[in-house]
């Protein structure tokens, strides 16, 4: 994070100019060429209609403001009322200061430079042992070479071992795909679900916009089912039945149901009973289940445990197809930029998996370091190994901090007049409901924009806090929300909450009397 306090001396200004030259600039305005194959009007409608709010208008405004912080205007009246942009818009732990787990990074270092795997003067024995085993499994020992399109078998075998222990059932590595983050896995399964414009996928509302954006690109239809905010963002079977019934009445063909557990953006952890109801519903309606479980290692409540949909499907004897997603980006690992993810296929026909393999082969393979990291993060260092004590300490510190922040953010938001927030049981977000009125509502009406978008734009312009409007995730008509992460360090997060409280108090009556 770049922080440039305004009013600095010559040295600061020189540094700011260098930084400004490196900061991403806004879209350049170019003169229209005499001839152009591509125009926005001529692009496929699906591309233009596709939206991803997490990196939408509020973030673009934040980037514009950041350039002003880096190279402040000469006129003090034009300078911003804050000294730093605080990115609370995305679950990107290392961008806000979380340190990577050392053991896994050291394993990756040895994979990137195999000579290091022999250096006992640099790395501990358990690091070198894991790296050497991975390098042996790659066969050619080169992470820069293409792998099998499902991912190196050695890595898939490690993931299969972890899944077998987690779910209490045998796991075939051939049912596993290692992917560039979980997003690539979601897109692959969506391709199986959508064959035409009448095909639909049930999506939770609110939902992570990857799902709706991918459906738009594929030409399918999102079939929204509203989560019950008053019941802690729970899932009601009656609401699922309503969504399917309404869609079928309109001529639609429901194909799958997506469930995000723990929830994004809502932070709930589903109970076993609710999950069982979802599986029974999916089997009745002949829907495959897309189980987004990337936050399974982010549980902040003492009253619930993570349970996988796959293990419950086995327990129920269900024949429903369950596609399970996981990632190295979340949990306490937070390695978003290394793009490691996995997909497991349960109750999926062999010939369907062969077609998925064909789809994966079109991209040749996912990045090999991401594959290796996915295999490593699901297995801690050996219990008696020299790295284990430090590893456990690092994980415990991150877990404990997230738990404290989840509790603190919930308490602080609920203490602000006009804001209410359900308990943050899991994941790494708050999704508070906000009452919007006064100047902000009038401005939204005049601009014909969602009120929570205007609210979040005003917030970033006045405080530097980057959030995401609830309208980008979907919400019940007449309600307004915003999503914010709980990832900044505790001191920064406390100031963020102070600023939100002040902003909310000011906005209700308007800033321009």
C-alpha cells in the first residue's frame, strides 16, 4: 500500500513523482482511428452486459484518488481530506499486510530453483524433503514446463489424500482438477451447465459476482434465490422451490445450484441441517451442486464447524453431482496472486470427466507453482519437523486476529445508527444493511444509479475507504448494503470503523445544506 502524506518537502515530492509514474493511469482518451474493427457498440452483447462489481466504479474512483495522493495538487483547497486509500473491497490478504506462511513459500522457492532443495544451510529438512518429493513427482523437475492438463499427478495425489481424510471416503486423483484459482474451476463447471439461453443456474442473492458474470458470458440465466438476512443469511427450502418454480413457468431449464459456504459476501456458516435440505432439494429437482468452499478454513464462530457438501452427500446416500471448489487465496494462506485452486467431482460420470479434461486441455495446464502450492497448503509440515512450531504459531496468530476482527467489526457496525450487520461467522467480509437517505438518496435518484453505489462512491471520496455496493452482489428490493473486508490490521480497521461511523452520521442529513 502506497501512503503519501500531503504537504511534504522536496524529497517527498520527488519520490511522489516517481511513484505517480508507476501508478496505473486511467483509460487514455484516444482519437478514433479512421478505421476500427472493434467498437463498444459492435462488441458481443454478452461482453458489454457482463459486470464484476468487486473491481467496478468505486475501485476506479479509488485509483483516481490515489494518483492525487501520490502527486498532490498545488492548491491546498483541492487536496483530499485523507492521507491513504484503504482497500476494503476485496479479499486480498497480502495487499493489506498479511504475511505469507513461511513454510509453503520456502517450498516454492526450492521448486523455482531446484538447487536450493539441497541447501541445508538455507532451508530446514522438512522444507527440502517436501520440495524434493514434489520435484521427483514432476518427473522432469521443471516447474516451467507444461504439466498434465488436470495438474501433475503427484500434486493431485496429495490433494486426494487430504480430501479422503476430510470427508472420510476414498478419493480418486482422476476426479481432481488443479486450476488457476477456484474461479477457473467455477467457469469450467458453468460450461457444463449452460447449453443454451433457457438454461439457468440457481445463485444465492447476495452472490459473488463471478457467478452472474460467467453466466452472462455463457448466455445462460441466473436464477436468484434470496438468502434470509433476518435468519443470519440462511437458506430456506421454500425460497429455493419458489425460484425453480418461477423459472420453469417462464420456460427456463434449471441445471444447477451454487452454494457459497462460508458465505461471500454474507459471512454465514451453514448448518448441517440446511445443507442436507439443499442436497435433498437438488436431488428432487435433478440439479448438480456447485459447492464453493474456498473459505472453509475461515471459521470465526465457536458454535459451528465447517462441513463439506461432499461428505454430507455420502452420509445421505445421495446420487446428486457435487462439484467442490477450494483455493490457496483464502483461509490463512492468502496467496491470491499465485492462482492455485482445485475442483473435485463427486458422483460425476466418467465420460463427463473426460469432456472436462478436454476443456482443461484447451488451456494446456494451470500454472505449476499454483498447483504445487495447492498440494502443499492442505498438508501442514510434519508434526515433529523443524518447521512445525513456527508454522503453527504463524497460523494461530492469523486465525486469532481474524476472529477478533470479525467480532469487533460486527459490534462496531451494529452500534452505528442506520447500520445493521449479521454476525460474521466465517469468510472475511461484513455485509451490513445501511439506511440511505438525505443528500445521498436524492443524488442517486437524480443520477438514476443504485443508492448504495452512490453511498460507496461518496465514502471513498470522503474517507479513502474502498467498499463494494450491495447492488453489485444482488439484494432484496428496497434494501441497501455494502461489503467490506475484515482484513486490514487491527489499528487500521479501527480507524476505518471510526471513519464509517462519522461518514454515516454526516450522510443522513446531507453534506450540502
